[in-house]
C-alpha cells in the first residue's frame, strides 16, 4: 500500500534537471501560444493616449544612426503601416565616433527607407557640441535647440524616445531622454504634443531572450508593439543597411535582442481626451 507521501507526490523520482526541463518546455509552449495569438490580434496591446485622428504626426528622437532600427523597429513598422500616420526621425548625431559620419548619414536614410520612412522625414544633426561620444557631455543649450526646432517643424501629436536608462546605458541615449523630459515637464514647451513615450529598458536577461521574453512584456508592460516573422526580417534588413556597424556581436544582437521584435513604452505626458483614446 502506497504511503501518503508517495500518494501526494506523483513524480517522486524526478531530479531538479528534469523539473527544469519541464519548466523550459512549458515556458516555450506559453511563448508560442502567446506569440501566435498576439500576431493574430495585430501585435499591438495596452496602448494609451493614441487618438483616432485621420492624420497623425509622430516624431522619433534618437542619438545615433542605427538607433532607429536597433531599438525602435517594432514601433516604426507598426506606425508606417498606417497610411494616416506620418513618421519623422530626428537623429542628434551622425555617428562620427570612428570617423564614419558621412557614411552613417547615408546608412540611416537607407534604413529608414526600409522601415517605410521617406528621406525627407529624416533629420541628422552634426554639431561639435553634440558629439557621438558616451563619455563627453552634450551642450544642453544646443540639444534643447535642436529638439525644439524639430518639434516646431514637425508639430507632432506624439513623441517617442529613450527612457532614463537608454536601453544600453549609453550616455547619449540618456541625454536625449533627459532633455525631452525637461522640456515637457519643467518648461512646458510641447504645447501641441498629446503624448510623450519613453522606450522601456529591460534587464539584460530579458533583453537577450528574444521572443521568449514576450510573456513578461505582456504581463508587466504597456504600449506594446510586436512584430510578425516577416516584419522581423524587415527590421533585420534595416539593421543590415548599417554596414559600417556590422561587427560579429551585431549579428548576435539582431538574432537575440527582444528590441528587434518587441517594444514597450511608458507614457509620461498625455493630454489626449480620455474619451477618444484607443
């Protein structure tokens, strides 16, 4: 006759390794089901402060050529799929850290074209007081002036940029996020802007899980944009347009990084009418 312990424990001889295997398989199954369902539902979830306007202008503010595809491809491919959305990109350096600035200016235009953004909507800044250098502080006056000029020119309904951790901790990414936040929180310079979104930085273990990270994003994050397999390939093509940056570790990033397939954003400014939010 079985003892109470044996009756309550259906897997008495399973080792920790076997339990770990079961958990991994279960997680993969959850990811496959979540991903398939998410793709079928359109790949956009828990969006806030987006108005149902016929025409909408969006401004993405980045620090370097390749930021637009390395970090923001899921967002951009969703937005450019909507005919009524006009996407503009402000890149605050030409990526001249290794003296390749002119080449990288051409690369970002090609990348944006693959992502569905016309060349006329891409502005690349090249100023000595805004260098491509994570260790050199940017001129706050010059940075504010460039952001303000772009906002005045584009008159966007929404602005997207980095958060205070800059995804990779790069000083230039963080400077962009802090400048944008200062302008709308302290100086109220975005009067025509309905919402400002900051790209969520996740921990390293989540960053390089790829699609295996999806359940965590769906549970913990908001304003989620996720790509279908064919759009992931398009995002990868956009990254490959940056030929000057294709070191061996970039290929690992293209394959493993969740930012090539998933974006999530926090909203820190929202003046849209709650009655017409999506």
